[in-house]
């Protein structure tokens, strides 16, 4: 069970963050509303949510998932892969240190937490444009000290591993077609996304409750078969910045 989440408010310059999406100009007030709804939902699932101030020098810093990997035993502070995001990690160390012992990925290794999927004692670490092999090994070695195993997975499509694959409970992965044949995922049941609903891969499991982005009815129908409660929230402005539901919090 998760008991806590850490989030960070988006700043007024958030639209200067990195994006490849071609979904129009994002609106700050709408983003703040969507962010607030997200936090309310986490609180309704009994998480105590820390809300950190925005970081003016880092327009992507509200995607806190990318700057740390948190397990029940330890928080590993990452070193983000995008140059404009390097430095964000310094600001997450103190808030996390209130809850967990911390370790740090050493530069030049780069890891984005969006590439790191934890399923019980197993980690999958995406090797992507943001996360390199050497730092996946660094992270894997740290986690091995706490009884975790890891498997590296090539991310040939999408920004991060968790843009395409997430654990949704009941030994099941929600996964895009591109990743289904990865041997690393052979032991799991799979819900395969329709290509036109690929964004819904970024669905978040919190305490036996699924939070999915609004407006993906085929995925919702498939997920409903798991029998878990599902909430949908509108994250249109987040999507415009290549972000999603998992990215906006660290849960532990
Ligand atoms: C970036 O490109 O770094 C941000 N605009 C989006 C990061 C999304 N994070 C995530 O998927 N974990």
C-alpha cells in the first residue's frame, strides 16, 4: 500500500518544457486545475500528498517521477537525461530524505524515472534517449542491495518505458503492441492497447485503484475486466507536454 506521494506544482513557464506532442498550446489555468484534481484523487485514496513549489528554472520539474526511484527501503535520486532537466534532482533530495534513506545516480550516467517500472521485487529499466545502459546498471546494483532484480528493456518507441508499459495489478501489464513480444514481459498477462489509444498506457495503479486518462473508452472496457475501481481524469494539458499520470508524482 502507498501512504505518501510527492508532487510539485507546475510553474507559469511550464510551456517552455520539452515536448514532441503536436496538440496545440497548453493552458496554464487548465493545467493547474488538472494538477489539483490529480492531487485530490490521490488524497481520496488515502495518500498524504506533499505539494512542492514550482521551480522557475525548470519548466518540466512537476514531472517529479523522473528525478527519483522510490522503493519501500530507499529513494534513488536520478540524473535526468535531458540537459534542460539536469539539476531538477537536487530539489527532490531533501523532501525525499524526510521519508527514506537516499542514494544518487552518478553523472555521466542518466536515468529518468519514467523509464523505471517496479513490479514487486522486479524492476524493468528502459534504455531510451533519456536512460543509458551504464546508469541502468548503477541503479540496478543499488536496488540489488535491497533484494530487487532488474531487466533492461530497449525503448524503441515513445519517450519513456512507462509511456508504453505499466503494471495494472493482478499480474497484468497494460502495454502497447510494440512491447508485447519483449521476452522480459513473458511472465505477465497483458492488456494490449489499441494503437489509437496508446496514450492510455500511462495508467496509474494506486492502492488497488486505477487512474487512467480521460477519453479512452476501449482501454477502459479492457481494464474493467480486472475488476478494480477505475477513475478517469482529464490530463489534456499534461499530454501536450509529453507527460502523463505516472509522471506527476512519486508514490511510496
Ligand atoms: C520531458 O520531456 O521530460 C517532459 N516534458 C515530460 C516528462 C514526462 N515524464 C514521464 O513520462 N515520466
